[in-house]
């Protein structure tokens, strides 16, 4: 059981702003509100594949 690197993508501009690591056996996809430097505001970021 290792960890895999995933990206968080802004829902507004679709830019990859953040990199995270999570367990490989985690089934659910992460959704979190974070600051987007391209939109200059807080937006919903979803985990990419």
C-alpha cells in the first residue's frame, strides 16, 4: 500500500494548481475549496485521474 501523486484541478479555469499524495486504496475523489492563482479567488478544486 503506497501513495500516489495526484493533481487538483480548478473547476473554473481547468488549471492544475496543486499536487497532493494520497493512499492508493482511497476510492473517493477529493473536492476542496482552494485559492486559484489564475482566477485570483477561491474556487472548487477536484482531484484528477
